[in-house]
C-alpha cells in the first residue's frame, strides 16, 4: 500500500509541474502507472481473500462460502471494482490544470503580445496576428482566443467554429466549452448548447448559472423533465435565484404537474407578492386544474396591481362568461380592446357568439357596440363578416326585419360566395314569405362546398314545410350520407313515412 501512496504523491507533484510547461503525454503515462498500481493491489487483495485458511472446510462448505461471497458482492461492489471506476478514481488524482491546455514558450509569448494589443484596443492587429500564427501551428488556446475575439465582434458563427476547433484539439478545455455553450444559446441552437453545457458540467464547471442555463436550453428543446432536474440543481447552488425557481415552475407546468406548480408559486408569491407574473402564472395553472374561481381571484389581483395585459383581460373575460357573469365578462373583453390598441377583436367576437347562443341579448348588444366603436375601420374582412352575422342575429332577436335584411345584403355584397350569409338570407326570405327568393339563395349556397351540407338541410326543411316530401327526401339522404347523425336519420324516416301516407 505504501508503494501506491508514493506513486500518487509523485504524480500529484508531477502534474502540478505540468502547468509550467510539461508535456501532456507525461500526465497520461503517470495516470496509467496509478491505474496499474490499483489493478495490481486489487488483484493481490482478491487473491489473499480467496486463499483458504488452514482450518477451513473442504468440498461443499468451500463452495458454499464462495457462493455466499458472490451474493454479498452487490451492484455497488461490482461498480467499485470495475476497471472503468478504478481508472476514473486513479485519474481523479490529476491536477485541475487538465482543464487548460499546456502552453509552450512561444505560445506564451504570443499571448502576452495579444494582451498588450488588446489593452491598446488594436483588435484588428490581434486578429491578424493570431490568424497568422494558426497558419503555422494550430493550438487550442489560440483557437479559443480567436473565438473570443470574433464573439466580441458579433461574428457568432465563426466564433463557434473556432471554439469547436479548440475543444476538438483539447477535449477537456473547459473555458472553450463554456463559451461555446453560451454562444450556442445566443444563436438559438439549443440542442448544441445542451451538449456543450453538459460537457462543462462533466468537467467540473457546474454552478448555479451553468445548471440554470442548461435548464433554459432544455426547456427550448421541450425536454421538460431534464429541464426540471437542471433547475432544481441550479437552485441548490443559488437558493435565492428567482429566475431558476420560475424556470422550475414552468417545467412543472409543461409536464402537466399543475398542483406542484401551484405550490411552488405559493412560495414565490409569499416572498414577492408584488410580482404580477407570479399571480398570472398561478392563475393559468388553476385554469388547467379546473379551478376557475381560484384563477379568477388571481387574475383580479393582477388587475388590482395595475398589470393587467390584454391577454389577461381576455382570459378574465372568459372566466366571467363561463361562470355566468356576462356583464363583467363583456367589460373585460372591451377593456382588453381599449388597453391593447393592436389587440385583435377575435376573442370578443367569439364571446359574442357564445352570448348569442345563450340568448343574452343585452350583453350581446353591449359587446357588439363596443367592438364597432373601439375597432371602427380596423376590422379584417373575416372579423367584419363575423360582426355582420352577429348583428343579423341581434336584428332577428329584436324582430327588426328591415335591419336584418340590410345586414344580410351587406354580407352578400362584401362576399358573394359567403355561403353562411346566403343561408341566413334564404331563411329570412322564407320567414317573410318570399319562397322564390329563398330557394334561389339556398341553391346558391348548395353550390359552395363549405356551406353545401347546411344549405341542403335548410332547403329540405322548407320543402317539408310545404309538404313536398318526395322532393325533400333526396336532399335529406345526401345530408345523412355526407355526415350521418341520429337526429337527421329519425327526421328522414318521418319524412318518408309522411310521403308514403300521401
């Protein structure tokens, strides 16, 4: 055992001296000496343990002892005695200088000159000097230095290439791996950044920042479980870091672990109740958990803090509307439009459709008026079509036939191929007794693919109303064949029965 300690002592001293210019091959040779010494010691120890004592039993007893010994040698024992572990253990005696490439005298002089020129802000001369030196001899330190220079000048792709050349020449060059990882993050190359960050950590460079950045990179590659692990480790190093805790919460959210995310947000809110983003994120988690009232409270708190964004106000409007608080919902939708000048009215129009379906005419009228005022002249063609359809439904509800006809014709003028508008206009003409015009609009809608199915159904209903059962049957059969539905099947059977009854 004493011989091994002597070898190790020599190795540590020798490796330390490598920092002053010793050749890297010498370190590898000494590592091999330590490894071989461990192998020999383990082999001798194993032979001593397996040698039977004078009083040992023979035959079956000896075999039983060997079997029990093997059983006691569990998984961990096999790891400790594996050649791979012994090699790693022996290499652990090497000095930390292994994470830096060795420097020759000429290289050292050149770097001193580079430092002087950088101090004088003569970066062009530095670049020319290093590029010239690399043509004569490629070294990882010079590749790394040129990479840094290019990084500063914004030539990110070229900088990354030189960092990669540096780590190819010297795979344990930790500073080069670190700069490469951060650079790939800036370039949006997240899988490559993950690889580089992992290499830095394996080389002993793991700290709060490094694990936190790795977590962010893992989030961008959608590896949320790995991101969670990285953020938890970052928090161990930096327990007060808000960013890493937020990253952890987001990783939990993305894994659909909403209850865990809510618990973490509780802790963050207690320490920073003024931060609106915490209340918002927790509210979104409550929505996913099916707890709308809790989400409502969170979003109300954000608005009370004066941090309500158009997106949050629209979410608040959805929650109010779903809970039957229609007036409050309308106010939130319109406030979102008022606060966000460029916010599209799509959410408000969707809510208006919901209100129309619920028969909430007062709330529907208010939201339509608000949309027209706040987005006058700024509606897209699709939004304008939706608005006109809702106005037509409102006019129908009010019994205002003239307004309904006016709105429907405006829809047709805006888009003659608007099948939905043609059907509505056909329905209007049918109600007002203009059967000829109604049939014309239905037939036009039938020829449009997007509205054909619904137009056939409405036309068939008009024929049934007129007791033209035989004429209606082919249209109903087409409707059922294109999209089978139980209600239509029963309706078709009834029409056929009436047709046979004469």
